[in-house]
């Protein structure tokens, strides 16, 4: 395995000082998969104070030193170098009560979560693989190091990380690991919401997300209980072939792997089980499910401690997920005014995925309609149309100079904008002022 030059230099510097050292973990896994690692972690037999002596000439960060980690900064790139260690008991299901430094790489690797993350690379490029991680990479398997129940008992987040890795790499879970996930997912209650959100979003954006959601709905609905009624929920409607959960998964698979889009599709029909009514023919309907789904989305995203921008975007998209869209110029202007260009383009993709996921719409027709919407929006934006108050040829000061005051100014501006978007009034200063004098002064 070929190491980056700077990683080789760091390893050589440690070995020259008399210590053993390896690149370890995800960087080894990703390199063997042909991916470019996001960062390079290094482990060594050197103790923390010895690390400081070896890298005394470097810029370093010592915040993790009590846990055995020294971060060396070279060319603005951080390299975490950690002393071999073994962990004590995990009484909180998340963090070891203590760590002990050791001088053997095999002991350090034995404490890691999955075989594909428990490989190391020596300075000469040889891969140290004590737990058959390369074999599992070849088989596309996520397998715990040692006994799965013990690994998950130590750190409950590993339950979700197993699913995340399976989704991101499009791997399967090894049989015993899968059984432990199904048995121990309730321990995720011990994990901070921020960590759950981080892993869940990565899972949802992986190429194997749909397969994981189908195979482990109990884990996802444990994290987001509001989604539990969707699993197995028969829609009893001729426009839908699938349960709410299967439709949700198919819709999620149908949008690009963007966090806002994937979260939107996960939550877009969450309100259906709560709004079902049945007509005299036995056909079920879901009036108002959009608003209920938006309320559920807001609660779910708050429980995951999502940042406000992402939360508000997803809630907006969920509520509008099946709003009327067409190539009509006036309607597009109104949608631009309400959602902005970015969210409107996302709604085009949401509409397409939602319709295909019913199982009753021809995928080609939905794709064609989406392309037509995109082309119509492109043509409209090329005209540089007026669809926001800042696009109007007059502003609040202009109306104040006419004599309007207080709320009347905002009311008049909104009404003028409506007329301009409807095409009944040109966006010209004199015409707008004249209209304001006649109608609102």
C-alpha cells in the first residue's frame, strides 16, 4: 500500500527515534477501497511525553494528549498521532472509564469496532490485518472485531455506525453483527442527539440507504418514533402500490444524496397514518397530511438537534412536497416568490421522486415533467423577472414620500408585487407610483 509522502515522513521520524508506528483505521480502509482518505491517523508505541519530544520542532495541538493523542500540523494538514492503548470499562455505553497505554499494536487493534477499521499500515507499506478486514472488504461485509454484543455494549453508537458504514460502502452486515444490531439498538438511547444526527445523515446519503432502511426499520423508528406507524401501513388508495414506509424508502432513493433532500423524503409522508380517512368505497384519503408531516418533521429534527437552517429548509420542503407545479409563467413566479430558486429546484426533484415512488406513475413521464419544469424556470430566470420586493422598481421610501405610513407601506408593496407577477402591472417606477396613489393613498 502506498502512503502519502508526509505520512511516510512522520512514520519514519517515529521509527528513527526507536518507536513502532503505523497508519491505522479508516485511512487504510479507504486506500484499499481505492478511495481518497479524508485524513490520516497514526498510532505508535511512543508515550505522550515521548511524542512531544519527537515532534518538538513542529506546530502541534495537545488538547487530546491526556488520551494519548498529539496532533501534528504540517502544511496546514493535521495528523493525529496516538499512543497504542486499551480501554477500560464503558459504564455509560459511550466512553471508556479509563485508557491504558500499551506498547503492542495488536492490543490496540483488538479494541476497534469493525474489522475493516482495524487494519494498520507499516512504514514500508505492508498491511497488518489481524482480523481479516481485507477479506471482509472483498466480501463487502461489515463485521465487528470479536464479539458483536461486547463491541456494542461498550459503545452504543457503534450500532448506528454499523448501519452507516453498510450504507456508505453499500455493504451487508455479517450475520452475527446484524443480529446484535437488532438486539441492541435500544442502547442508542444512551447516545447524544448530535452524534445520532451525524451518523443518521451519513447513512441516509449513502448508496445503500434504501436497503438499510428496508432491512432495519426498527432502528430508524427507535431514533425517530414518529415514523413507526408508517412501517407496514397500507395506504388503501389506487394511486399508491406500496405501504407508506416502502413508498418513503423509494422516494428517498429517488433524490440525490443531499442531506436536506434525503431528510425531506424520509419525513414527507410521516403524517399519513395520522390523517387517514376512508370514503364510502373503502378508498383511503390523507387530507392535510402535508401540514401534519411538516409538524412531525419539525419535532423530529429538533430531537436530532439539527441546525436551524437545515431544519427550516426540510420543514418547508415537507409541507410543500406535493404543491401544484407547472410551467405556467405566473405560477412559477409565485413559487419563486414563496420558495426562492434553490428550494423550488429541489421541489422539482421531490415531485419527480414522490410520483415515481407511488408505483403507479410512469418514470419516464415524471422525468420528462421535471425537465420541462427546469427548462421553464431557466427561461423565466433568463428574463430577470420581478418576483421579490427587492426586484420592484419602487421601495418603502418611495411610498412613504407619497404619504403612506406604517403597515400601509408593506401592504401596498405586496399588492404591487402581486400585480406585477400577475402581469397586470408593469414593473416601472411611474406606473407603480401612480397605482399606489390611486389605490392605497
